[in-house]
């Protein structure tokens, strides 16, 4: 397994290299966005890490689209950054990115996410398999509002902050009567909106293929 990385700020270089070395994942750095695609064609990586900031967002969107077209569904594309608005996050996901992680890294969630995206031949790379022992299962007693649904998870909005690593049940039938499933969602990070509400990003946890296919079908209809 190999990762191709491009950063706009080298102060984060040691953070991501330490993480990958801990998992025995090989990696290559590109000097800039222009060389990233060229380097990727030579390296043929499994994982693509791209740092995006406000100035580079349009260029990164094009790069994500190119990578997805070149490498197809096998590529796992992860956007890195200091912050990410809902609008920018949606744009990256629409172009084919799989996930966003902010600095400083939540290494537990990154490892858990990668373990679910990894072929079985590489599965033993990861030091643990699932996150429940390092997460907290919660029962939400306050109102939350759905902001968006993707094949990877849901984004919810509420006046309350939900901590990273919280695992909760979510009934997809609230989204569409064509999705009669209850799934578990794992919170990855939150941002505070101008309204002072919190927007919380989640990924689905151990979702069955039947459910994934039903969500993908429903999204295509929309």
C-alpha cells in the first residue's frame, strides 16, 4: 500500500508521515499540484492525500476530479486542511473526494476510516479493527436537523456540540421512505456556524452493502 501526498504547508509533514509510518504505509510527496497528478501516474498509489486551503480550492477540485477519472473507485481521496465550510466540503465530495480531516489529526478516526477503505490483503496493516472500544455510544435526547446525506454518511445540525468519536443510531427513513433502515453514524468533526449552531460531520459505521446500494440509488434519483 502506498500514499501520494501534496501539502501547501510543510509544517504538517511530520504529522502525516508519523501517522503513515505507524501503519507501515509507504508514501511519496509531490512538490506541487501540477506534479501531483504526474507523480501519481508513476506511483499508482492506493491513498491520495491533498491539503486544500482557500487559495488552492479551485485547483484542488480539478485535481480531485482528475484523480477520480484516472483511478476510478479504487482510489481513496482524502482532503486535509485547517478548516472546511459545508459549501466547500460538499464541492469536494461532489468531485469525488471520500473524506476530510482537519489539523491536528484525530488519528483514531483516520485509522478507523482507512481500515474500512482498505482491501483485505492490507487489512492487517491496521493496529485495531473497529472504533467502538475507543468511542462512546450515545443516545441523542435533543433535536438534530439533517443538512445533507451522502453515500459515506450524514451531516447534521443542532444547537449542541457532539464530541468526535460519538456513535449514534440514525433512522434513514426520516430522509426518505425508500430507505427503511437504521444505521449507526460515527462523528468525525464539527464546525460552528455563524448562527452559533454546530454542524457535525459523520461517517456510516459498519453499514451493510444493501443499505449502501439503497442510499446510492436514492441519491442518483435526486
